[in-house]
C-alpha cells in the first residue's frame, strides 16, 4: 500500500510540474506575430461582429475560429480596455498573454483527461487492457494511460507549442479527440458534428476526413455514416450561421481554400524531405521548381502524400484490428502531410505526439504481460523512438521560434541554427517515419497490397506526367506553373484573357488577338514577367503572341523571351489591331524560360497581352 501511495504522490507531483512549467512560460512573448494576429482578429470580432470583423482584417483562419479570438478579447475587456492601444498591443502584455495561452494550456489538460477517460473504458473502446505487476485493484489497467497522460503533459513539444509559442494546435487536437471519443461510443451524429467543429477550429484536421468517415462506416454501418455526415453538415452551417444569414458564405469558402497556395515555398520551416532537397533553403525556394523530369516539387509532394493516404485507406479496409489500424492511419497521414507535402508548416506534425501515445498500447501489448517495463523490448523500442521524435521535432519548433524571435527561446539552443543541424533533423524525422512504416507493414495481413498499389500509383503518375519526354511529344507551356509571376494589372490567366481575373469563375473571356481565337495560352498584362522551370528538357519553343481583343485601342506592347536570363527573342512594337505573330526559338540546355511583356515606352494603359499556343518540343 505504501508503494502505491508513493506512486500516487509521484504522479500528482508530475502533474503539478506540468502545470508549473506552463505558468512559468506564460509571460514569454512567444511567437509575437501570432499573438498580434490574435489581438487584431479578436478585437475586430468584438468591435464589428464576426462577419464585418473578418472583412476588415487579414484573418485567413476558418471563420468560427474568430469566435475563440473574440472571446479572448472579450475576457480581456472585463479587466482592461483593448482600445488603450499602447498597453493592449505591447508584446509583453501579461493579461492578454495569460488569456490567450490559457486556451492551449486548458486544451493540453483536456487531452490528458481524454487519455485518462480512455484508460478507464479501455475494454469498452477496444484498447488493450494492461495488467499491473501485482494483483490490481479495480481500475488497475488505467496505469499505462495515466503514464501516457503525464508523458503528453511533460512533452516539450506540447509545452513549446502552447504555453511558450502561444499557438492553439492542442485545441484542434483536443476537439478531434472529442470527435474520436464520440465515434468510439457509436454516437455518429455527435462524432460528425464534433469533427466539423475540430476542422473549423484547426483546418489541418481536414486531412483526416476520408479516414475518419471510413472508420465510422466500418463501426456504425451506412446509417451511422449518414448520421455522421448529417452532423458534420449541421455543424458546418451552424458554426457559420452568421455568414449564412448575411449571405456571405463566399467568405467562408475563401477561408477554407485561400491558403492552398498562400506561401508557395518548398517548406515553411518544416524540416522534411523538401528541406533536405533545397539544402536548408526551403523557406525561400519556390515549390514550382521542376525536380523530376518536368514535374514540379508541389505536384510530387501531393503525389507522395496521396500515395501514403491510399496506403492508410487500404490497410483500414483489410486489417483485422480496425481501431489500431485507424490510429496507424492517423499517424501515417499526419506524418506524410508534414514530411512530403510542400508548403508544410513547422507545426503540422504536432498531433503526432498524441496519436503515437494512443497507438503505443497496441504496439507494446504484443509482449506486455506485466508492467515490468524494462523486460518489454517493444516498450523500450517505443520509448527510444518517441524520445528521438520529441527531441528532434522540439528542435524544429524551437528554431522556427528563435529564427524570428531569438530572445524568446533557450539560449543554448538558440545558437544552433546552422543548416547542418536542420538537415540532420529532417533526415532523422524522415528515418523515424520509415521505421514506423516498416513496423506496421511487418504485422500487416496484406503487406503486398498495402504497399504495392500506392507505390504503383506513385510511379505510374510520375511516368504519365513525364510522358512527353519519353514519347518525344510536344507539351504546352500552360502545363507548367511559373515560379515567378509578376504583372502590373490583374493576375496571370491560363487559357483566358487577363480581364478574367476580375470576373469570377463564371465570367471569363477567351484568348483572342484581332478576333482570332485560341484555346490555349497565357493571358497577362504589361509590364509582366513569368519564369518557368523547364529543367533543360526541351530543344525548341514556339508561340504566337499579340494584344488581346478585349484591350482598348491605346494598347501597345513588346514581347520578349529569355533563356536563363539571356535574351533569345524580342518582338517589334505591337498594337491592338495587329494580327498575332509567331516565334520559334531554340532553347536547348535552357533551365529557366522567361516570358516578359513591356509597355513599349508609352505606359501600360490597356496593355492586355497574350502568349498563344506556347509549346515546348523535346
């Protein structure tokens, strides 16, 4: 009994340490830009309401998140005036730091509470029952889940992300776990509703949608799936009811889609595959660069992620233990999203510290006959790998913080920002993921099907996208996305004239020069510059060009083509009523093909310019 009492006292002490660490870090300004965003978006919500508040700020999060930020400022308003800007906007404003950081801190303890709840209902939910080393009192099988809860609370990743950095990733995970619990209790409608709440709070949760609803179908049947979809639908419109009432759902849709290519870099400080490819320059290297044949990095990243997602879905269909496989699928999908997608953010791997702990009982249960941890090789293996992931991913998050705010991190680690350390970190994180894949494949019922079909999809897709190279067929330049795209008016349009930039998806004008119409081409506007990475794979480039028919009579422009910054072609001055002209340029050995249009020296009024049927020949 004294031993049990000592163990209980130790657990209480560790919980107290977890609380103390977070309280100590609350005054740290953390990632100051994020805290400033919370203030700006929250104050706009309080002053103008959520609909108008979204309009007057650069809030690019899902719309319901504004309610949380508004609540932060609303609570602040109970104690101080947020319109006293000198105080409110001070980076060391302790009152606001406390209020804003309490959100992830409370979410952290909510996640720990879910671990404890799962432990108490392990048998009901399908989790392994872990015995104690001696005859246990009722509920003794909770011991491992208590330890898992403490491991999470003391994990430096959880601490740096919330109480230190000031982000709310733990809130998104907490809400997702609530949806997971509703799923386990076969409350399908509630599971769907909570999943939508989790997604609309932290958009990253969107990536789990197919896996989540497949698992509901497997556990609750078609009727359960219908209920879950109904709950999610009600959640979507309910959470956005003010936008529905104001007929501004276009703003909601924009919040869900506008981040797709918001930061077009290889990596947003995520130490992953692309960080290695760029030699630690992922934050300044465009993901539109061609890296394999004529396929750019963004497309390859999407294919890698999709292939691993297919891997997870196939296993969910065929593996015997669906709950274990579901958790393995969550780990696979989250890790693939972080490690292989371009534009992946440094914080996107945060959920792994939770999913891995939930999966741990299944992994160690194969050898666990008692809580004698030292004799359990699988448990020791898990501890080693989880510790390695924690150390290296913590370094990733810490460097992302101190590279922007060097005084807000640990002095010892703040000096270790050299590319060598970041590339080593990316390599280790990739290696740990491949070890995990190898581990789950070893115990798979259908390893060949699980692995070969996704691999076939990946290889087949890459071969198909590179088909013009090995078949020696011409390819339209419109199949490439420029990694530099600049113009003085509107936005670059593919197979449409530039005025289509302002017409919306259902109003666009076809490419034409003096009423000669073209199906393919690039609509732009002088002065413009579009640079394409063609990766030295082509010998000839041909194109027609001219002033688009939609332009006014004053339009004039000069068209230029560069290969690796060397001028290859310059047209005469062209006007609105000139017929399209043609150019055929040798480009053997050219990596970067640049198309520019200038205003011909008389201003760029009405200068709507078109590159028509731009074609590359291998």
